[in-house]
């Protein structure tokens, strides 16, 4: 049996959101790293292993879209990326593995994470 904990990177330029998401996810048993901007996030992605990336879509310097493109380029679609936005209805056509509305409930957060992790496991089992 694999007892490895799931590692999640949370990226947001709002400190209060980072703190709240980190607390919620750690209470649910996840290992959580945080990045306050896209530039830091890309450096962390390049140097660490993550099971899921949870990123704000609109940020200064590097947006969530730029993070998504970087992740898909280096990981061949094996690393799920969940986009978070205060205007999720504007993102009907996107390449994110899931979209969360900000703010979201803990139930919505866990549902999105479970959804992308289940897809990831299915992809891994097929190969």
C-alpha cells in the first residue's frame, strides 16, 4: 500500500487566500507549498514534485494561464492544474483540468482535487 501524501502547490497573489487554502488542505491531510506569484510558482514546479497545482488565474507578472502552459509543456499533461477565478463563467473554453470559483467551499475544493486526482490515476493505469 502506498502511504505517500499528496503534494499540492497553491499559487495566489492574495496572502489571505493562500493562508486559508493552505490551512484547509493541510487539515485534509495534504502536503501544501505556497507561492505568492507565478514566477515563484514556476521555480517551485521546476524544482519539486507536485500531484496538483491550484492557481489563481489573474495575477501580475505571470498569470495562471502562463503557469498552465509551462506545466503542460514540461509534464505532458500528467500534472493536473486547477484554475481559480472570481469570474469562472468567463473560462468556459480553457485547458485547466478543473475550475474553482473564488471564494469556494471546502467541499467544492476537495471535490475538484479528488476529480483531477482520479483522472490522473486513470491515465496512469492506462499506460
